[in-house]
């Protein structure tokens, strides 16, 4: 893994074959079944990761991070809160990684669709220490069979299907500054096929959202 000024690069794994994507991404595919029950965008009253600092740190807001329209993609849902791990909607390994870090300022997420109603979930974790981001991206990208962040369910009236748990899914990880950003994508019909095509549709949206989020994040 290498790190540039603010950006993170990791090895990508898709269909079991390792290869490099453009700098800043690590991608793999999986069915959505392993993501069932995870939707890391809602605050919880439960305990969060241990506090690392008594001084609150600012976090980019969902409105700032997620433009309503991004080059053919339309936002249909967003949410967020200060509790990065305590809601039970983030997997145990990522919860442990965040707990061992210098701390997490908050988590925000958004659901996008394209003209074909394919679904894209983008989730951003605001870390307190920039040095933790490459470690987190590398740890997530190095375990392609582990699934730690879940897809968002479409809201009523969005026109999108709630896809079944066995739907095909691709996932990409990136980092910039103090942000860990995870992107997930599913075909509108939930088919488990043409993962490379789905990755190609996810990456431009992930790039644009990461750029927007990093530009407003002052933590």
C-alpha cells in the first residue's frame, strides 16, 4: 500500500483476482447477503468507540459531502450521525479497527441511483487522525471475503427496488485526508454478473463524492 498527499491506494480484488485500479481504490465483489443488517448511517444510543479526545472535532455534513446530482447519478437518501460503530450496523472487524484508532468523528452515508436505477451506497467515516486512514483502507482491502459495511435500503417512493440479500454487489475503498470512504454498487435487478461493468459505474461516483466530501471536511 502506498499513500500520497491525502489520498490512499490499495490492491484491488475482484472475482478472486488481484489487480490495481486507479490510485485511491481497492475493490472487490460479493453478494449482498453478507451485508444484511449493516447500514452505517444512523446514530444509536448505544456505546460507541472509546473517546480519544475531550475536544469535539468537526465532521463534514451529509449535505456537504453528497451532491444531489453527480454526472448522471441522483441522490435519493442520506443520513448520518456521530456514532461510528455503536449502532451495531458496522461489522465487528471494522468496529475493532476503529476502536483501536485515534477515534472517529462521525459517519455519513447516501444512496444514489443512475438512469437505469442501479443502486450506489457511499459511506464516509471521519477519522480523528489522518494517519489512521491508510491503515483502515489497507485492512479492509486485504480481506476480500470480509464484509463490514452495508448497503442502504431505498426509501418509499424512490422508485427503487429493495434488493434481495443474495444480490450481486461490488465494493470499493478509498481515503482522503481524514476520511475513509466506502462505495457499494448493485445492479437494479440484483443480478450477480458483469462485476467489472458495475465497478466501472461505481468508480466515477465514488471519486466525485470523495472529492466533494474532502473539500468540505475541516476536522
